[in-house]
């Protein structure tokens, strides 16, 4: 841009010219200051990835009876992009999913390449899962991870790929100058579920740490130069197993809940209408048993103060009956649409996973369900039976309350760290990535006998894998801490694939139950080629790993990378470097324990696929990536490529054939209505059941299956809560397994801070005709009073 102006010869030029030049000088000086303080372009994005809420097996517990049948709250892909103006950039995606998938990653990168060329690739894009065990399965490509989902589920896969792509597109479009701050603090939201294995680590090493789990949360606060705070991402270790192995409602578990709470808190704060429950939670004095952070209640003006008038008013609103819709109109009814931020994007908050391998959110400990006594310490059994030993969450026996409490603890600390973050991130944006064949990697290790070269092994799962964990025990007579195996199950495993002597020796002391790395029919059962990745933003370094590292394994990896970065002597990094592990990233390869923990062969050791030296292999390869950060060495395109197995996937999940209702009834009609003229109190539960159709007909992405509507002062029904709210449950069921008829039950746990007034339920759905056409419908319940 050019400036040109005429300077006349009048005497006034002396004063006015000098004054104008001073103004220009001040303007440009201030502009330079802004640019100097804002080293980065920052963009955040979020998109719905909620999969089929019916018929599909949940991913995580490998429990064939855990079939999705409704929604606790919706799942999201949340992304941030940080870029140097005209330079490098990194993109990080946090999924409300059990883990990342190699196939998902491949297809997302293909779409990004088609849209943006080489701007985004496997080098600088990381996709990480929060490890909820309450999301639909069937989206991974390796056989062992999709057996219980009856193979590949295209609908699960597509919604995740679409959502990741759209969240990154949002983040890309939102790129603007801004700043990043980092902060850390302790959270008490997990215990070690395999303490006997942890105790096998050297005493000298354990003495360096106060706890047998990592309690530190590391938070990044993103701010926009114009709009101020726009989001946060944090990393903290605790499993997504507050919701149990018998839960059938799709849920982001404790981390997904924490993200909901913080995004709602931020929206209310920006509106200046922060609710009582959010304020109490943020202050760390949450004593409200139903204190769910709210979105809407405080922006709807209170209109009804006389309970008798409310009861008179409610009698005039009966159930509407089912009505046909022209399309999926629930999208415009969602509660979040109530908030209009103009051109400013929504606040995005992600609660990411790190080295959670041996960390459980069931913090009350493990107990036998038959006697109530503590479980056996070494094997987590009850009278020799592992299936009777369960961990208890802080809300026991209510798993939803346990989810809320553990989520609230993370949310509370995140708010504190967000509000007090003052350390600004400054420095380069860099990334390095490599594919490594972990099935036959030579590793240099040090031992009492000096340095030696060992090798990793093809993937294999031990007997204790089948025992499960105290978060979700397995069946039969398997138990944790088993390094011998059972002769009967050895025979059964050998019928599938008998491991070679070399494999048996390589995996020792793990007794092999399934030799997954050498099982290739109908295609690969387990991965062998894995991605590892480092993302750097100034003094923050993210180690992206494709598995679940235990507490001590994660500590060793972080320490090894820190030693490389700070020991170089060039001064680029010092002891203030923040190194975090992003677990379950880019693909999934189960667990990584220390060598010592592996010897004990609890669940985590039995699930460390590539043998006792797996962690040493990771440390060796990450040291190379860390060195590349210091030397600017180009590691691009090194290593073998993982397979794309999309065309070989097999799906045995039956499709939806047809939906129907009893004669004389329509979709959206009431099956079990709210009682006429009923009144409910805060903290109570109200429900209604509709004649419905299979949720697989349309996922209603960015829409809702369920609403609680509030009658405003103009006698209009406005959305107050939807199926993305923690307090509103959408439960779907069939009268029988093969029935074409189905019900949708909407259940509302009335928050303490909801406004007194008149409410009703509203249900949305999509039905399938015998000819395959999809029709949309809605229906509303009889109104009721909350006082």
C-alpha cells in the first residue's frame, strides 16, 4: 500500500506536518509491536462425528454384548492449526473416539491433499483419540480391532473422516494472528490400575516421582489478537472408562464431558451470563450434585413466577402427535445454534489423551462384586475369578455421575490453568515424522552386560489380554499377571495360528494367545508399520505415539527426548521445554510398557504387541526425530508405508430393512407420555417414550434426536437442551431383536440451575420404507412444569 500526500508551502506545515508524521510513526510502531507479539497464525475448528446410535458394537471393551442404543451426548472432532506466517504449520485433531485409525488417517490426508496440495500431509497433521470406550466401532482396518463390530462399519468410518476433514477446514479458514500460552498443574482424576507391575520398575526410578500416575495437566491457551481467547487444548492421563462395559449410550466419557463443560463455560462467560453451576465448578467448590454447566437457561428471560399459573398454563399443551418433515430439520433446532457469535468462531476446547495406559478413572479402587471386598492385588481376581473384579468410580454405582465427576475435575483444573496462563509460546513451528516397521526393528539397549542389539517382534497378544482390566474384566478363566498360559487356550490359539519358536522366544515371558502379527487372513490382523511424529511450537513439543503408554513408559520417553533437546548445547531448548505425549495418535497398536512391567504380564504387558523391547524401540526412534529438530535434518518419506486396506474390508452388520409402527400410529406419536398436568422439581428425572425408527437411517449430524423445549414469554417453544447436553439422554430400543418397530425414550435429569417454567420433550428421527426411501418426522410430548 502506498501513501501519497501534498505538502503545501503554508507556514502551518511546520506544526501540522510534524504532528501527522508523529501519528504515522506511532501507527507503524504499534503495528510492528502487534506483529512481533503474534508470531503465529492460529485457527480452531470443531465438527460432529457421532456415529450410528443403534446396532453397532462399541469400541474399547471388546464386549460383544455392548451394542449402541442411544446417546449420552455427541462426539466431536476438534482441531487446531498453528502456522508461521509464510512458513511451517502443524495441525492437531482431537477425536471423541476410542483411538485414531490408520485407514481414517490415510483417507483424511487424501482429502486434504486434494483440497490444499502439499500444505497438509502425514508430516504435519496429527489425529489423536481421547480413548472413550463408548463410541461406535468398526472404523479401524485391522481384523483384531473390528471382530466384535462384525467387521468394518462404513457409517462409523465415513462420519469420522468427514468430521475430521471439516474440522480442519474450519481451522484453516479461521487462521488469524494470535498468541499461545502454556500452563501446567496437577489433577486428581486417576489411579494406577496395575500397581503390581508399576512396582517392578526400579526403586531408584520410582523414588523420583511422588505418585504412581502422572497427575500433571499441560494446557495450551489460544488467543486471537482481535477476539481474545478462542480455545484451549490440554493433555492429561486418565482412561475413558468411567462409562462401563455394559453402557450402551454413545458418550465422550469423562474427557468428552470435560470438553462440553468448558465450551459451555466459555460461551456463558462471553455472554456475561455464567450460570451458578459453572461458576461453582470453575471455582473448585462444586457441591451441586446436578451441577451441569448450562448453555441456555440464563439467556431466556424468566417469565413464570407463580406455580399455580404454570399449572394452568401447562394444561393447554398436549402431545402433538407424529408429524412428517421435509428434511432433517433438527439441525436448526439445536441448542448450540442459540448462540450467535457473528463472524467470531465458536470457542473450542479439547481434553486430549496422553500416557494413560495404566491409569483408571475409577478412583475408589477395585472390589469384588460378590463380596464387596478388595480384589487380589497381583492378579485382580476374586476367589480366582477375574470377571468379578471391578473398579469403582467416584459416583459409584452411577456411572453417569462418575463420568461427570471425573470430567468436572479435569474441567475445573483446565479453567484454572486457562485463567492463569502467562507463559507465552515463542519460537519455531517444526515437525518430523517417520514410519517404522516395529515387527523386526533392531534396537540398541544398555544392560548390566553392556550395550547389545536386540529386536522387536511381530505383534502378539498374551493370555492376560483376554483377562481384561479392572475397568472392564474379560471372561472365562483368564487372569492378569499370567506369564505361563493355560494349556487348553494354547491349543485354541494354535488352531487359529501357531506361533513359531522364534516368535515364542522373542515375546518371552509373554505366553502367546493370539499371534496377530503373523495372521494374514482374510487380511492383516494387526499393524506392523507404525507412524511416529514430533510437532513443535516454540518450547512446546508434542510426541505423537500410536498406542497407550503406561505412566513410567511415558516418563522415560519424555525424559529421553528432553535429554536430546537440552543436551545439544546450542541453547535452543532449556529445562523449561514442555514435552507432552499425545497417545492413540494416527493409528492404534495397543499398549507400551517398560521392560520391567512387561515381565509381570498384566493386561498392559500382554497387550504390548512387539515384545519386551517395544519401549526401547520407541525411545531410539524418537531420539532420532528429536535430533532432527536440532539439525533441521529432512526425514521426510523415510521408512515403509502402511497398507491401505479399505478395498479388502468385510462387513457382516445387517442393514436396516424397514421401520414400522403399530396400526393407526405414526412415527413421532407417544408410546408413553408425560402424565398430564405433572410437576417436577430440580434434581428429579422426567421421561417420555415415542414411537421411532432406527437412528442408523440418518445420523442427524450437527442435528439432534432429542430436545427439551421451554415455553417463553411469547408462548413460543424454544430449545433448552438437546442430545449434546450431559443431562438429556436419548435411549433407543426395539421390542425384539428382529422387530421393525422401535421406541425412543428421552430422559431428562433436571439440572438444579434450570429455570422454573413449562417444558416439553421433542423427538426427531428418520424412518426407512420397504423400498428404501428415507422420511423425516418429529413429535412432541405433553407439557410439564418444573418448579
